[in-house]
């Protein structure tokens, strides 16, 4: 099924039934690797019949638990047929892996596009992006699904010359039931809501906090709760103390500041809902005086810091995976070295769950960093 709305390019979606009769290689040619994550590996695929480019998420399903988790994500994606959400279009189950065939989104991450010299960055354009994110969230929340990992990397442009956005990566998303509280400690610390850090029940408002953080960064280039390490960041989030620095928000309208203020509320009940946020005056009528170009330099610095964080945490993860593969005596010696600082790349936790390279299990995460162990729930 496909549709177009508001002049947008065709939207393709379908109800996916896992195909165990054919191999993914019967239908698609596997091209280059696009990335790796906690679940497995992503490759670019080409449909042998039509030549259409897709993205293939290769899940390891060697155990019943892994297989159940992969199947659950396919079922979740069947609830999320909306133009603002990246779509799953097919799935193939093999002996030891499940492949989700996703639509290929070629435009790259939104923030990477914004810092391009030829790309306009103003307050009205930022409002347009936030509106699209909220449209996707409003549909998700109407299906009782919470994303739980909203961050700039998971907001992508449909094509290199398009201003249409999609929300990506539903690996941590959960379907909520009215009478079943869900507590998690997962996601990326910088964008976690206070209730996640405190290991309290999450809700659709948990996503709205993350939207507030993304919007704050989008308009200023600064991150409201970022500390020197993950524990300091989470402490800042728990305190929920932040402000609009005059230097970075001097060109930003009062309506935009009010919008952010109604999202970065410590009490989830006081945050705007996705539907309510779409009705906020800032998204209805951006102020004419806000058409000035916003500075891109701080966003460039933000992106540089994020890349260094990923590199450092990936190296820490590799160090720990190396320890796991060594004998007990060597492991104990290396662990003492690390405590002494020789292997340490900082005092932050080894990696946010969403950045865990390869397939680190929850057991490998626990005790290896500074994240609190209380009720640790590292969902796949």
C-alpha cells in the first residue's frame, strides 16, 4: 500500500508476515554494511526483481529468547504504519537469524543535514521538523507504543533534497498496557527522562521529555543536561534544573522557550502530550521575527562531541569484550589496570544501551560501568 499526503513522496507500508519458506538472499542482493548495533548488523539490500534499495536488519536468533525478541519487533512494526515512521516491509527467518527488510532512508541524520553550508537553519524550519517528529509520535502513542530512545541520530531525512523526516530505530520501543507499569533503564543518558533514571514507570510523556531535549539542542546547539560523564548527566536530569542561557537563546522566540519549558517538566503529568504539543502556538504560528538564521557552529560542536563519545565508548566496550575472552588471571589483572586508569577513557558508563556494539548481553553490561544496578532492565 502506498499513499501521498501534503505533496509528500509516496508512503509505502504493508502488514509483514515472517517468511520462513524463502531466504532473504532469494529476493535481495546484499550490498555494503551500513552499521552495527546491539541486535546485529544492518546492510544495504537491493531487490533482485525491481532494483529497489532497502535496508536489512540482521538479528541473531540462535536462542529462543533472541528469536522471540526479533519476532516481537516485527509485530510492533506492524502497528506503526505512518509516513513519519521508518517502515518494515518484509521479514525472513533463517536457521540462526531473522532479517527485517526496512525502507531505505537516504537523507541521513537531520542534524548532519542542518550543518551543511547550503542548508537553511531558522526557527520556523526547526518548528517544521519538531512538528513532523510529533506527528510520528502522536500516531505511535495512539497505538499505545512508546519509543524510549528518541535522540538526534534517530531522526532522519527521507532523501538528500527533502525536508521530510522520519523517526527510526524502534529496537527499544515498548507497547504499554494500562494496568501494567513498565520500568526500564535503557536508552541514551543525555536524552533519558527523570523517571527512566529513577527507575520509575515510563509513559508516553517519557518520549515528550526527549522531544524537549532535542528541541533545545536544535535551537541552541547546547545540551541542557550534559555532564562530564554519564553519571553526572543523569544526576543533572534527576535534578531537572536547567535554563535558557542568554548567549545561546538570544535569537529564539518566547513561544519556542515556552514550548520547551512545557516539555522539560520533571513531573511527567505536567508535560504536553504529543497531540497537545502539536497545538502549541509555536507550532501553529512561528513568530515572523524568528526568521533569522540560527548559528550552526554549536550544533557542529555538538555533533563532534557525540562522535567522540561513540568512539570512546566503543573502545571501552571492546576492552571489556577482550577481557571476557581471556582467562581469569589475565582478566583480573586487566581489571585492576583499568581501575587504575590505564584502560579508562573516562568515568562514564562503558556505553549507552543504544550504542552497545555487537551483541553484548545484559549480563555483560551489569557491573561493568557506572550505571546503577538497581533493577537494571536492558531490553533488546
